[in-house]
């Protein structure tokens, strides 16, 4: 919940008054969806919460006409860490004997996943900034890449929930 709260605070703090008015509602919905997922054990609400957080950030970028900067990479990494921690919390509802130190190893994995995803996102932003190409073909390719990323996240989320 703390990661999701921090993620919702970022666009609200950076955004204009228009973003704060509408964004606060999105932030509350996102946090309530994650809370419902964790308290009631409804795993489909984890990706719903993440989608709402992403919509909040996208709204701030669109309404305020902000360019992409390093905060995007941090936000993306925060979404991944939030997803991992959310599903981990759901898994902990069922008590299973694990090896000693398993929780520390998993925490280290989540931390490395966050750092790694931030680095990858930053590299992709730098590449996108370096390649200033316009045209419908590139927009279609970008939309296809975004759709592939969403499908990958959905598949990974489903496999994490099935563990």
C-alpha cells in the first residue's frame, strides 16, 4: 500500500490544479482497489489498481503537457514493485512452509527487479529521445509494443497469482 500511495502522490504533487481535482479521485480508486485486493484476497484487483495508477500518471502528463523525463522510469519501476509486493501479500494469506531466508531472498529479488526495470526504462527513454522519427508507421509500432508489454504484464501477473 505504501508503494501505491507514493505512486499516487507523484502525479498529484507535480500536477496542476486540474490534475489534482480529478487525479485525487483516481488515486482514491486505485488505493481502494489495492486495499480490496489485499484484504479480501481478490487478485484481479491488483492489476486494476495498477491500471488506475497508470491512468493517473498519464492524465498528469496529458493535462499538463509534460514531456517524458526520468520520473517516468521511476514510476514504471514503482508499478512493477507494487505489483510484486501486492501478489506477494496475497500469497502470504496461505501459510506454506518455506526455506529459511526465503523472504529475504524474495525481498532482494523485488528490489533488484525495481532497480533493473528503472534502468531499462531509462535506457528506453534515452533511445526514444535519441531517435527523433515521426510518422504513422512508428506510431503503429509503438502502439504494438505497448500492447505487447501490457499482454506480457497480464501473463506474468496471472502466473504470479497462480503460484
